[in-house]
């Protein structure tokens, strides 16, 4: 038997990312779990941020951000950047993270994250407690050891070994267990 609960965001676990914004001189990192894919063509992702967060105005003013996908080795840094404010501290310095130059945007990437998406804001949607920043992905960086080269020469990220972090309520989890491949129902 199922119980009826009050409406809430019961979609867990969800990916957790570190969003960097600003520029080389003045930058910040915010940990976000309200994120996802918005479109394939053009490649578009979103991050939802409360209006009172320090990174909110930086992204709104610059019109760009980077989605840095951490693995389990960065769980302390993920939590730190999600529980401290950049108004008071330099999160890159305090979390021991390295700024890496982007190709297409001014916001720095987080070198320690195995995957980085450079994004330009296409739209900002007011959705209540959070505004959704919809960003077109203009460049993708991936550590070589997480790339698969297909027979046709195309390159894909092999997420099975990245050990990406997920967030569920008050817990961080790792996504690294393959249970099936796409298309199993077509056999």
C-alpha cells in the first residue's frame, strides 16, 4: 500500500555538479543538485539557483557559467562549496581547487573535475524559489581516461568509470553500477 505525501521534489538521487562563474580574478563555485539536460540540439543544460545565492547575480550579469562534474574523490569539496558562501571566502583557495582556463567563456573551470561544460545563458526562467538558468553548451572538456572511441571514430564519455556524485535528500551517493544497456527491450 502507498501513502499520499505532501507535494515535494521526490526525484532522487539527482546529479550534483559544481558550477563555476565569474572570471579569473573574481570567481565563485556553487554546488547544485537542481540540474539536468534541457535539449540535445543545440546541446543545452540548466541549473536552478535561488535568487539570494552569491553566484546568482554573477551568472545573471556575465551570462555564462561552467558545469563541472565531480567524482567521488571531490565529495568534501562538493559539500564545502555547497555549504559556504563565496561572499566571504575564495572557494577555489579554501577548497584546494585549481582554476583552469575555459576555451569559450570567461568563467574558470575546475581542473580537478573530470568533466567540464562551458555554457552561455540562453534564458532565465523564474520558477518560484529558484530561477532556472538555461545554458547552451559551447565546449566540453573530459579527462582522456574517461573517453571511449567508437568504431566510427566518434568520441563519447564513458560515465561507468567516472564515479559521478548523486545527491539524495541529505546524502551523497555514487553512480557507477551498470544494470543494462540501452535497447535491451528491442531484442
